[in-house]
């Protein structure tokens, strides 16, 4: 019987028995007060950790910018991004939210009774309690997306508000180039944003109208309410209005339009069909779109769709007929039958604009015969005054620097060294110098661990430099700065290299943990960093932030970090300059120089734009690629596709303290002026460049590569020549690296119209599809020269038979005498390496010189052994440059190899004789004879004769190996005796 007093059934446990999980007897599902406090605390800590992780990246960036004194760059970027994010995000959120609210407000009071509406009732009912939250959520989401996208346009905004006039107007619209470079991109961004706002609002409003019955798809009768009609028509009217504005700006976009003219790719600007068909078509479409927009707005009063739909159809039809069919007809029936005459004025505009945009308009072209009528004595004496022929190839001799001057295995030289100028040993004038820094490469540290990688092996040490025109008698570089600690002609300077091309890892310096400074005579010397570079790790909050950003928890608790510890990162010259000037394009080849007692990395930087009307577009990555380009030497481009470039900034990075200094170089560049207004105080005036620094600045390679790439087509002045392509040039392939273009070479030389040598950057051109020489170009690369940047191009006759680099190399390789000597040099395990093939205009002709290196079996680095020289039809292959020049100009006879017992010429070593007797040439001949006789015996099946021949072959090769070992020992002994004695290359 039920217990009426309790109202509960009597069970086996009585009225007060245990209850189920939902009763108060157990409290199983609810945690205790202590557990709840623990969970809340854990959640708060987790939230704080997440917030700190998000904050750490931002804060460490701020600390880094503060450490290099460029916080204004960080603030400007951050403020601009935040403002653009907020403004455009709020506009998008308000617009979409307003239209969603308005569509809901304009919903019909009653929905039609239909299956469609009955199905939608479920969704309406499920959303009803959360309508405000859905509205806020959708508006917030689209606002965040729009704001994030807009913040990425901070460069566009800064250029728009700080734009500087170019002082040049385009030939079609008579607008300053700044309108196309700075204003038009921002207007297009605003148009794109406007379209996004209208389209998202239109979609959101249509969905709400559909959900609440204002817009029906399958319900019989009227498919849309008058309120929905008015709302959606206004949005469509705004869309068409924006389209009218877009058509109007498309007119200006024709000045930047890319297209192809026959085989001339990269064409930019209006052509005949653009000016006479597309341009009027865009104007007509603008008017039609504006009328169509008015018809949509009129729907607010008429509440019918017939007229706006009719207008929209007319707009689409006109877009097809006027914007597509009509220009195609003009191209087919007016342009093609007489393309040269129709396109000539526009080709001329294209030519002029491209030359101006790439600063090649003032290139000086002069005819050059390529053949000399001077007598041999005159030619021979003119060589020394015409050029300082550099025999030390910076792309070949790096292994020699590595083996001779590395000292420790963890030091590293770049694969391609740099060419600079330093005072000559006699104090008279300058000499071309091959230079490299002894940088730290932690990948070669003998014991890899966290302490060694980031605390002990932190920096390189010292400059190594060698004369570019002289070598030792044994073929080694003639060093003018060498050893540890450094000794040589460069004077006193801070030798420690904390910032360089190989210092890609972070280091923690200046604290209790000592660093390896350099390897001296008594072992490794220790050092503690005393500079002010990097970020001090002076509290655990910073250490925690860097532990997160560097993904290394030991930074937080390691005892190796203490008072004075500083963390160094972003240590390569290119990334430091890129970080403090994110608006610059960085040259791929920073180079070191000793300036005012410091080792400085000199970094060339460019300002670019893709908005110069009529100028041809260039892909920087392709134009700057040569046979020597590797990943480390690639240009760092803001825009890889550009049609305007200037070397507007020269920057330096101190190799010890990482200080970045930027100097205004091109004082007339409007793009640089625009960025200097955007980031005031970041670029110093040109007159702040010291005299010593000016001595080492030079014309940049990447700019020169871009310019020579353009000059292949744009060296002509006639539109007809450009159109026909009959005068097209090409940059020849590197003779020793097939498939990639030859790099430009720095060389001290003088062109025919110059009185004395100047430091120059040179290149050659061949006719398109041919290997003969078409032109030779040199630019004055000495920044102290009044003619700095002057381009001189020697053009050879179109029917010339003057050899190009490929033909000269082929002639070297095919000459039987040279081929025999090359075979002798490459016997055994020796390898022959060809150096840079230098070209020098000489008294009306062209002199080619190429050093030949041998990497012997006993050495792992190349030594200069021979020099190839050709002039006209004469070729020489001698031990020294002077001897080769004497032979090629008929001043001396080719020197035969010394005979047995014959004294070698003064300054040369006699060929050593092996223990078994006979010279190297005789042993090689004996080995060749034995090999041939063995092959004959093998074919005849005479195994006895074959075995005898093989025994003779092995004996000859064995004696050759002994000879090579003796030769190597003799050279090492000679090297120790005469030390730094040099011989003229």
C-alpha cells in the first residue's frame, strides 16, 4: 500500500532508503567545492597561457624592433593594420548586420500556407530565441574576415596617402604616373571592398527574406513581396552603380594592360584596338550601367522589375557586343591587314616608357668593328692600360679560401666570393680584390648540442682577401688579408662576425657562458660579447616569451643565461634590412667591406612598382637568375612582377653589432620619397655616407641583370625595328654551365671613349639564335665617379663574324695543342676547372681571357695553372697571363715543355722526374701506348700480349702517381720557403 504521508512508494529500503543518481543522497554528478575551484583555476591558467602565447610573438617583435632602433616601423605598420582592420571590418559588419535586420523588419506578417513555408517554419522556430545572437554572430564573422583582408592592404593605403608626383604624365590620359602607381590601386581596393559588401549583404538579405516568406521559390502566386522587392532592388542598384564606377576606372587600367604583340611578350599599355575600341566601349558601358542603376533604384516607387531587368539585359548585351565583339572586329579587319602602321605610335610609347621606367633611356650605343688594325706591339702595350684582367674567379676559388684559410672546420666561406676594390700594395691606385668572411657554420661544429650551437659557437672571425690580378707561383691566391688573428693590408678593424649570410640560428651571448672566439696558436681563445645588439634576457617574462617563439623551453630555465645575456636573431643581412624596410626589394648579393675599422655588409635595395603606364613588365626572379644564382643569392622581392625599378637605397649592416643603416641613394625617386613620408626618419640623407663607405659602394648586380634583360629587346629606338624583332639580342649561356645565362662580371677597365680604367660591371650579348657577338656592355660601377651609372654599349655589325663567348670556349676546347695539355693536366684524379671568361674591348678588337684551374689529387682546392687568351684569330695557352699575351700578340713564341736536363725559365719549377725515370709527358705517352696495344691484343684474342700491355700500363700509372706525390711535396716545400712571394698573373 502506498505511504500517503510520504507520498513515496514503500520499497525494500523504506521511505528513507538510498536514492538514485538524481537524488540528494549521493551527489555523484556534482564535484566538490575544492574540485570546482581547482577546475576554475586550471581553466583560468589555460586561458592565460593561450593569451600569453598569442602575445609572445607580438611582444618579441616589438623587442626586436626596439633593439635595432626601428620601433617607428613597427608602430606604423601596426597602427595602419589596426585602423584598416577596424574601419573596414566595422563597415562590413554594420552593412551586413543592417541588411539582415532590415530584411527581418520587412518580413510579411503572415506566411502563405504552402509546403515550402511549412518546412521553413521549423527553421524559423529554432532560430527565434537566438535571433539577436545570430545577427551579431554573422555580422562579427564577416567583419573579422573583411577586416583581416583589409589590413593586408596597408602598403596600398600608405602609398595612397603619401603619394609623390613622378613629374611624368602618361601619353593617353595625361595623368601623372603617381595616379597609376599610388592612387589607382587604392581605388581598385575600395571597389573590390564595395562589391564584397554589396554581394554579401545581398546574399544575407535574400536568405532572410526567403526564410521569413518575403521571397518564395515554389509557392504559387506572387513570389516576392513589395518590401523585399524594394530592399533587394536597392542592393542590386548599388551593385550596378559600382559596376559603372569599375567601368570608368577600367579605362585607366588599359594603360597597365598586359598583352602580347607578336613574339614580344610583356607588352604593357594601350594598343590601337584599346585606344579605338575598348576605350570608347568602357565609356559607353559606364553610361549604360549608370542608367541601369537608376532603374533599379526607381523600383522603390514602381515596385516592378520589368525596367531594371530590361536595363540589366541591355548592359549584358552591350558588354558582349561593345566590349567583346566590336574590339575583335577592329583587330581583325583594321589592325591585322596593316599592323605596323596601326601599332607604330603605341609601340613608340611602349619603348619610351620602358626605357624611362628601367633607367636605360640614356644608354650610349656606339658602333664597334670588333676587328683591329693596330700592330702587335701597340696591342700588347695597350692591355695593361685598358684593363686589370682578374684571374681569380670568385665562383671558383672559394674552396682554396676554405682549405687554406678555414683554420677550423666550423668556419665557412660562401660558394661565390665577392669582388671589391682596395688600395694596391704599392699604394698607387686600387686593385680588384676577391673577399670573403670567415663565418660560423654550426652544422660543422664537432659536438652538436644546445650549448655549443647557441652559446659557444656564436660568431665567425676575420676577413680573408686576395688580389684579383696576382697569384702565387704555385697557383694559390695571393692573400692581402689572412690568418687568425687577421694580418694583412686592411688595417685594424673589429674582426668578429656575429651577423652574416650563414648565421641563420639564434645565439645567446654576453652572459655567464663564454664563447669560442677563434683558434690561436695555443688553442681556442674564449670571448664574451660586449656589444649592445640583441634583446637583453633580463627577466623571466622575456625568457618565457622567447622560449615560446623559439620553441626552446631551455631558454626559460637554463643556468647558462644570466646577467648580461642577450639573444641575437634575424642575423642575415638581407632579413635585417627586409625587416626594417618591408617596402624595399633586396638585392640577392650582399657583400662585405672593411669600413672605418668595422666589417660592414653592404646591401643594395630597390623601390619598385607594377603601375608605370606602358612600361614592359619583368619577373625579377627570372631576370636576375644566372649560372651562379643559388637559394642564398636570390632577390627578396615585394612584387616579383614589376615594370619600374630604382636602386634607391644603399644599406649597411654591422657584422658585429647588427646595426642597420639605410641611406637615400636615388634622391629623385618618387617611390622612395613616398615611403620616406610613410616611415619618416628611417632613411638617412645621402650626404651622410662616409668617404670610406663610398669607396666600396658599387653598381648593383641584380639591377644590372634586369636592365640587360630589357636591353635584349629595348636597345632599339625605332618602333619598326622593335616590331620586326630583327635586332633582337640574347644573353649568352655561361660556356661552362650550359642552360643558364652568363653572370655579369666586375672588372676594372676602360671603354674606347674613356681615358682611364674605372670599376665596371660588364656583360656580352649575342644575336638571337646565334653565337657570334652582337654587343658588349659596361656600366660605370664606381660610385665616386662622375659618370657612375653610365651605360656604354658597343654594337658590332649585324653581319659580324666576331666570336661570342660560346664560340671562344668551343675554340679553346677544340684546339688540338690545348686539348693535349688539358688532357695532361687532368690525368689521374686531377680535375680541370675553367674560370670566368672575361671580355675586354681592345683597340677595335676584343680580347678574351680565361683562367684555368687544376684541382689535384693531393689537394681539394683549385690552383691556377694556365691562362687561355684569344684575340682575333690568335689563341694562346700559357702558364701566366703575361706569357699568354706575349704569344697571342706575336711578341714571343709559345713555350714548349722543358726537356730532360733543361733548366726551366726563371721563376718556374722544373718538372720532377719519377724514380723510374722519364718525364710526365713520356709516362703519359707510355700509358697511352700500352692501353692501345692492350685493346688491340684483346680484340685479337692474344691474352699474353694483353697481360704484358696491362702490366706496362700499371707501371706507367704507378710512376705517374709517384711523380704527382713528388711534385706536391716540392710545391709545399717551395711554398713554405717563399711564403707571400707573388708572381704577376
